[in-house]
């Protein structure tokens, strides 16, 4: 099958499978994500103390999925919304003793805060965040940490 090249955004109602060199984006500093540059890619977090801001949800971005893989242990990593959008769903935090705790966000939560210990964020952690409706991101994933786990969800 021949390769096809597009110029500009392309939308598929049934989805595309991203693969190859452009399927991963490396984050090494504070970043605001964009639909065009980050949706459908694996976002590798290699910034131990940075902040990543998700784009504001719009009718054009419903269904947009952002997949995060922690490549460098976090000491103070945040994934946050614009403050208007909130999280639903859950994240599990696996403690170094093998116990796992699962946390759901409160209605006001718009930040996922990882400290590498009690709220997770060690190398190998992953999170998927999907825009499911106006002002609502669905979050799911597994955070690796140490010590007695506490919720990674917070308010900005």
C-alpha cells in the first residue's frame, strides 16, 4: 500500500493508528498541549518537575485522547486542565510494597499531581485522558509510587 501525505488536520470518524517515529512526543519542559501535535500520540514525560496543561475541550475536540508515559521519575509533575474542565474516572497508585489504591477525582479536581512517592509518578507510570463531553476529561491509568498512597487529584 502506498503512503499518503496530508497537509493540515485530518479527522477520521473511525480512527487512525499512529506508529513510527512521529507516534511519540517527548516532553522535557513545561508544556501546553495542542490537539494537532499531541492527540493520538504517546506523550513521554521526561521532566521531573514540570507542568503539562491540557487544551480546553471544544465540540471539535470531543474524543481526543492524550496518552502519557512517565519516562523520568517525577518529583513534582502536574497534568492540569484550563481550570474550567474537570476530571472524572480513576487512577490507581501502586505502592512499592505491591498494594494498590484507586482514587476518583472530586467534582472540583482539575489537576493530577505526581510526586514520585505517595501520589505516584515514578518511571513506568501511565495515564490516558480523553475529552468525553464539554468540560469533562475521563482519566484512567496506573501510577507507580512508594510509601502509603494518597490521591493524585487536586484543585488548581
